[in-house]
C-alpha cells in the first residue's frame, strides 16, 4: 500500500469508529477508551478479590469437613 492508501484506510477506519461510538474527534474516542480501560481494570481487581474470598471460603469449608 502507498502512504496515501494507508491514510485513506485510517480515515475510513476512524469514520467507522466515530459512527459506532457517536463521537466526532480523536479526543472523544481517546476519552472513551481511557474510561473503558479504567472500568475494565476495576472489574479485573474486583474479580481477583472475589477469587481470593472464594479460596478462603473453600479452605474454611475443607476445615469444617
């Protein structure tokens, strides 16, 4: 691909992103991505906490048996 073709591909891809997200600027897309990443990281940490609690409860159950 020529550099001009690559630029056209990027423009088309960005138009698809804008249509899918309802945004109009790169900054808005960036803000959405950052917010999604923060939410995902928060959920990841929550899942890890729950897994830790599950392990403790399984150990307690084994101790009771």
